[in-house]
C-alpha cells in the first residue's frame, strides 16, 4: 500500500506578495551629481508604504558614496554592469514589491508628492487602468518651461500619434505591477 501525505501550504495573493505601495526605481551610471538630487527629492515624496530601489550600472564615480548618504531611505541598491538602461530597469522591477512601479531617471525632478498621491488614488479607484501618464513640463522653442497635462477623457496610447500630440515625457507613467504578468 502506498503512503499518503498531506502538505499544508499557504497561498499568497498578488497584493500580499507585493506589500509595498509604490516602488520607485532609479537607474543610474556615473551621474552621482544628479543622483543626489533625485534621491533627496524622492525620499521627500515617499511614504512608509513605499520603497526606493537604485540600480547602478557599475559606476566609476562617487555613486556608491552618494547612495550611502541615503542608506536609511534606499531599500535595495545593486551596482553591477548592465546591458542598457532598460536592462537595469528590468532588474529593478524584478526586485520590487510595490503595487505600482514609478521609474525615475537619475536627473528626474518632476514627480511631486501631491501628484503621486493623485495618481495612486486614480489607479486604486480604477483597477482597469494599467498605466497612468502624469503631466509634466515641456520646453518650448524659446526654452521656456510650460506645464502640460492631458485633457480629461484622453485615452493616451490608443493611437500612435498620441506621442506627437501630447508628448511622452514629463511626470512619466505610474505602472500597475500586475501588468507585467500580462506582457
């Protein structure tokens, strides 16, 4: 006669496995002078529910020292060669535990706490939205900074020409982490 065994296991939901609210992912390489600014701004906009991940492509400047100055706020720091910025971002996404992903460049200074709170509220209220694009600043032909936002009701990305009509930078997207399982 065969022996029967019972294995007890605990199944986690996606939200339980990813208990953080926002994973801020900063990708950098040899830009310590810019990195200090974005880390300062990001730690000011974060809540205790968020995490900060820094992926460094193996910098030869003072990046490690800069990150060490913010060690109380940086949850994950990886410093090793990357193939590209996209490769580095993918590392950060794989290491993240946030419900939402917010990519930041090492010279980013546009994501404001109030804006992030509004974006999170919209995403929480609308689970059908996987990516939410925030407003930002454009530089016109004269170099003047102009704030821009997408008009209400805009289904950004439904047409390829949207990037030419509305731009593709600014505050950047807030991405629902679960969308990566669909891609």
